């Protein structure tokens, strides 16, 4: 078992915000055989989404304090800073209020939602699905990441299209790949897969599938059938 890296401990390049806990990561690239399919058997234990202590540095304290001041009834206490990036966990029910404050307040002025994306953590019961919002302030040249979680059993998140109309197709893609249902979206349909596709291809429990490849008499099985590990 290898020691966790700084990136493992933070793991916020695509999502953050759930309570810190020890989890196990298995697969993907690392020491061992040169198998890039994710089945090389590597196992690492680390603490995921550990909150950062103040001061956060840069403009991060100012942004967090401003949001808390604008929305005193909203729990914005879970903040993660890693790789010089700010991530704020937002309660699902308060998402639209936080997005609106980020857009409209003169001291924040995050005019653009650059992307909405999803992440799947099947080892986090009740918080398996994460939705990530990357906001950009052109006025102040600042960025912030907001994070919302929901359960596989209740994959609903308010649509942000009423606040940031450009997120229309971002939410459709996140729905298509992860199964997150964005309540209030004007036309939540698949955007990449056929309408009748079964399942959500970017969830981590979605089978890799693939087809056997035959080359000069040798057959190479699909990635999820190549090896077995105890």
C-alpha cells in the first residue's frame, strides 16, 4: 500500500465538500504492472475532503466571508483549499440562493458559470453523486468552485439554468453521464447517448465493457476481464 499524495488528500480538482473520512482508492495508474485500464490492483487509503483551516490565503477569505455575510442562514462552513483553488460545499436546498449571490453581488460578481460537471463516489453512502460548479468573475479575475452532493437514491439537484442560462447543456451532459436529475431544467434529455440508453456511463460502477480483440491468433479480452485480484 502506497502513501497518499497531497492530491489524494485533497482530491478537489473536480469535487469537494463532503465530510472528511477515511476511504480506500483502488485501481487507476500507480506502482505495479503497466496496466492503464484501472485494474492494476493499487490500493491507497486517505482522508477525503478534509476542510482547510483559516486563513485560506489569496482572495479566498474575502469570498467566503462575503457569502456568509450575504446568506447568514446558509451553512457554508466546509471550505477546501488545494492547488491554489477554492472549493465551497453548498447545501443542495440553498444552491440557487448561493449562485444568485455569487452572480449579483458587486463584491463577488461571478458573471460566468464555466462548467457544471459530475463525480461519482460509490463508497460514500448518501452522498454518492457530486455536482461541481466552476464560477468565473471577469470583473475581479477570480474563480470559485461550488460543490453539491446527493444520494444515488435521491439524485435531484435544482437546475441552475434560471441563474446561468449557459449551464443548459452542461446539466444535460451531467444528467446523461451520471444520472443527476436537475429539477426545473427546461428540457432535461440525453445529449451524448441515445435516448433509450440504459445506465450512466461515467459512474464508477458502470461496467467497462468492450469487445475481445483478435490479433494474429491471440485474443485480448475486454479490460474488465483481463485480470483478477484477490
